[in-house]
C-alpha cells in the first residue's frame, strides 16, 4: 500500500505503479469514489458499455476485400451445391 498526500484543493495524485496496473485509467476517464466508512475511500474505474469496449474492433476486417464480389461468390457457391 502506498500513501499519497491530499492537497489544499482535496486532490490526490495516483502513484505511477498503480496507474501502470490499472490499464483503463487514463486522463479524462471517469472514476467512482466511495466512502466505505469514516477512514476508508475506494476509487473504481467506471465500467464501459459493450458499445464503448468494441468500438473500432473490426474496422480493418474487410480492408482490401471487394464485398460485392465476395457475396456474389458465396451466392454462386450456394447455387452450385443445390
């Protein structure tokens, strides 16, 4: 456990070792702060939605492929099997 100092504006700096462990923690990310009791505070990164987690995941999946030709080939393949 590491100690940090609360500044005059009630701000703290999260130590570098902790920031490295929590990969979702980046500037601008919202975190939830909870008072567990009168001496314990927890800081938790907010859960991303499914849409936020998967955005841009498949942007290169069809790169360089002519989708119209691909679909025509699939349809022709289906006709040959019938």
